[in-house]
C-alpha cells in the first residue's frame, strides 16, 4: 500500500511528522515523501525536511496526505501542486489532510459538496471551495478525510491505522509512541481557551490568510505547464 | 535564548518535531538544529531532517534537547556525540530529553544521582547510569528535565514554554497547534493497554536494546578525537 506524504515550502512540520510517525510504521506500507522536486523543503518553524521524490516520480498512491501551513503559504496560488494533488487523488483510495491542508484540497477542487474540517481559525474559509465547514477533530466524507489543526493529525492517523491494519495494530502504535496525552493546560480548542486569546490568534491568522488570496479553482490538467510560484529554499 | 536540538542518525523524528513546533516559536528563542555535521539526518521512520549546524559550530546553548530513537541506535557507542552533549550541558540552563534520549544523557554521565524518566519500555535501563528511574510523563531534577516516550515531548514542551515565556504564551501555542488531544483509543500507556500487547512490545524493544550494548561512561574531554561510530546517511 503506497502512502504519499506531500511536502511543500512553508508547511508545518508537525502536520506531517505526527501522522507519518504512525502511518509509515503500518505493515505493508510504503511511505513516499513527495515535493515539487526531491530535496530539502523548509517548514514554517525553521527546520527542513527532505522529500525523496518529485511530482514527476509519483503518479499513483493509495493514500495521499496533505499537511497545512501556519502562514499564508498554504493558500498561495500554486497550480503545479494543485494539479499533482488532483492527479494523485484520481488514483487514491483515501485522500487526507491535516490542519489547513484542507484548504489546499479545497483549492484543488476536491471538497465540492463535501463536509470537511480544518484548523479552527481557518474553518470558515472552506465554504469558498464549496465545502461544508464542519467543526470536528476529524471529518470523513466519502474518500476524503480531513482533520483539525496540527496535533489533530495524530488522532486521525490512529483512527486511520485501525481502519487499515486493525485496532490491535493501532493500539500497539499508540503504546509505542506513548501517546497518552497529558497537556499541562486545557487551551487547545477555541471553546476552552480564553476568548481574548482566541480572538487575538484568529486575527493574526486571518491577516495571514488575507495577505494571500485564495487560489481560484482550476480544471484538472489546465495548469500542468504553469510557472512555479512557491517560495524556494534559500541557500 | 539559544535552544540546541540534537539530531543523529536513527533518531525518532516526532521526539524532536513535537517540542520543536512549540519551543522554536517562543519569543526571543533562536533554535539551532545540530548534528555531528550539518546536513541530512535519517530518522527511524524513514524521513530525513536537516541539521543546520555541526558540533564544531555550536559551543553553547541555554537549552539542550536530546531526542530518542526507536531502535538501538540511541544506545550505540558514540563518543563524539556524548562528548558534545557534555560540553553543551556545561553551558546550559536546562538540559532536556524526550523518550530514550534520557538513555543518551545517562550514557553521557549526566543523570548520576538524579531522578529521570524515559520511554516506558526503557525506563529500567536508566539505573545502569546511576539514575533513579521514575515513571512519570515528565521528571525534573535540578536542571535536567526528562520526558516519557515520543508523544510526551509535546506535554513537556508546553510546560517548559510556560516556564520560559509565561502561561499566557503557552496557552496561545497550545491553541495554535490545536493540541486538544482526543485519541480514538486509550492504549498509550502500559497501565492502560492490553498486557499481552505491552509484553510483546517490551520484548521487541528489549531485543533492540540488547543488540546494542550500553555505552560505558567516559570522562569529559576523553573522547574528543575518537573515531565516529554512528551510521551515516546512505546515498
């Protein structure tokens, strides 16, 4: 079973590494880390990850995972990436996202008429892509599974692991990574955190969204030859 | 404030990326990702991370974080790394570890007479380094803070963020990464998982430990010119 994990400049590392730590260990899984080109990809916390394949190398996947980004990069107009996502989605059994990765699925036209979730501060924006914003840790609609912000990817990955390999395997993976969460505070959701803090964070994130326009949807194939627009690694 | 995150071949990516996603975003923090040499480092789930500095480039840090490894690599005899850890520890305000990273701190001689935790399946081995194995999600003893397996690094990082930058900032970071955990199963701790599963995982992990002998402790400085023993990236 082939898992394609999308990497792109400005992504949030934990969106990918959390699920990858679980899903790449499933029996029979081949994990592919795919970016526009093979090589280093900068994430939004400063650390770089390495993609071992480029878009041209991967034409098929059973499962696709699209991570989000903390700044507006995820919403940049990036036809080459959107086109690759559509091409791979046409071959997947499941197409998944973590955090604002769902906005990228939306921009690729894959959420039309579907319920979907995202980072809480970005949830409303899903409607612009014809999706029904649904506030939940994980939302499944047909073959598309979206999860909420960053850390929600761990919960999604465990649920997904059980579906693919059975609950026993999922329990073993949870025990293996000692995922027995005990955060020292209870501020992980806008319903629980101080409203002033929620408002401030929402404003900051909305500013980032507004700085980058929502990519307009395109028809499949239309953008294959479009110029690259993503930020590239600085030497 | 300078944070040094140690990277090494065979490490577990999530041990580092979880805390890094939180701690690197603290105001006034400079995060350094340091390995024997700058460049790619393979992790035990297959993805590679990039170290942007080598040991020779970093002589001081306010905080050091040492991640663990799922296989025996963490316990390999690696004098150059142990020596660098001791050198940096001599300059830190806090020295921290995630998962079996505490075994590396132990091998460096930094846990003698201290209480410490580790991945549940490795906890007993801390005694070999003169530490008192302490089953807890996070253990603080003097300036050394150790955390339990993999995902415990997130909880430690949040507690640590509050200490450094105040609870308000920590709440904001928790909300930002939507760390409102809701795992679909409750198998993340040996006290909660099926005992047969615990026994099987413990046997697997113990086999990995036995395959690699515990590095004997050395005096600071003794190993500066020792040959490298870690596995290096395959081309």
